[in-house]
């Protein structure tokens, strides 16, 4: 988000994300997540991508919480919050974000794998015919040129 600072990032993200949720054509929400959201292809992909954005926003807000705790002189609390995997803590939010990203990539991976298998299946059926046609062309070429070769003996 252009012009966003550390102090304004969370509000800017919330504003642009809400604008996108209200109208998928709204261009204020940008970045790599937007690129994914503009490339929705498969069933379930949009919901998974939107969940990834929402879990990312939660994890990003954790950064501000850690900074605020440090600014208040609560370094131990900041460290505990930052490294804990307990629900509601920063690492738990990070794990939720990674899980949400995995959902998006898994949807794309499953469709990619299915497409590759379908392509290999199609090639597997056509390959013997293509090889046979190639060998026939070679044989007919040799057979057709045989009289010409005989002229040069």
C-alpha cells in the first residue's frame, strides 16, 4: 500500500481489504495477495485466498502489539507473546497464516497435478501412434528413394 507507514499500515490494510470484500473490482487493495485474488481459477480458491489475507492481517497486527509492549518496557511479555504457540499468541497466528496459505497452494497443486496426469495419459495413448507414423514415414522415404540410390551405384 503506497504511503502506508508502520503507524497507518493496519488501518490502511483494513480499509483496502474491506473495499475489496465489498467490490472485487476495487483496486485499492494491492500486492501479491491481490495478484492471487485476481487469478482465481478453481472452486474454493477465492475463499482460501481471502482466509489467507485475513490471517495475514491478524499476524501483522501482532507486530504492532510486540512493538507496543517493548515501548512500554514489557520486554518479557513481548518475547513471550512473540515466541509462544499458544492460541492467541503470535506464533499461533503465524501458523494459522501458513495453514491458510497452504490451502491456497494445495488447491492449485491438486489441479496442476490432475492436469499433468491428464496430459501424460493423453500422450501415453498417442505416443505409440505417433511413433508408428514416424517409422512408417521413414520406411516409405527409404523405400521411395531406393531407386534413386540405385542410379548412383
